[in-house]
């Protein structure tokens, strides 16, 4: 079974100018993927980051900086208004890796998912760490290359090279991603 996994398509991340410039493209491509997954009857999982205002869920860098973000119920934590969220599962995380401390693995296992197509932000952190963690859980991963974005292009390219070369996780263009959802992976 295949599933679409979209990470951190929420307002907080698109406050960064580099990501704000990519918002329309990423949401458009993500909505196309959501529509294709829905048509194919595949699970669609949206992953969001939320942190408690009291600092109890903050990362070390957030604690060092004394600054949290994406608090539950705030505009920052909300999914982008133009993202098609209808019928999608929702998983909340507090770390870059969407599997860490969440129910994501159990959720995917309960549906018999063995292959995931991952998109979202940021490529070099949350997308890459989730893809790496999925590999450690014996999930086959493909990356939706036109439904990702980052505020650090050098790190993103390096991480995509690593995912492709070391973990055999192909980066697909939009047509390949849509075909993956409609027909399954080519391998």
C-alpha cells in the first residue's frame, strides 16, 4: 500500500522569505498530489509541528534561543489556507523527524503502508529527517521533488543527493509523482 505524506505545510514555515517565495508552487503541487492520491484511494497524511508555549516540547536550539513557535491554536500552527486538507489524516510532531514521538508509524502500519511519497518543507531538515527515519523503518520512500522547498538550497541539494544515492530514495518530478500515486512506484 502506498501513502502520501506532506510535512509542515503550515503558516509558520512560510514566514521565511525564501519559503514564502515558494509557497504558491508548493501548495499547487501538493494539492495536485492530494487530488491524485484521493482519486487512487490512497491514504493522505498531513504532518504539522506544534510546540507548547511553556517550552516543554522545544528543541535544544529553541531553548537556547528562548523562543518557541507554532503553538496549538495559533495562526502559525494552522495549515496553509489554500492547502486541500479534506479527508486527510493529521499527525502532530515536535521534532524534524515526523516519526519521533508521534503515532505516525502505527498509523501507517495500521493501513498496511509500505511505500510513501514525501513532500513539504523544509527539504534539508524535516523532509530529509523523516525520509531517513522511514528508511530505518523499512519503508520505501520517494520524494515529490516539486512539492518540497527549503530556505537553504545548498543543504537541500546535499540531502537530496544523500537520500537518492545512499538510501535509494528517488526524487521525482511532478509527472512522476502523479504516476507514482496513480500506478505505484516503478521499482
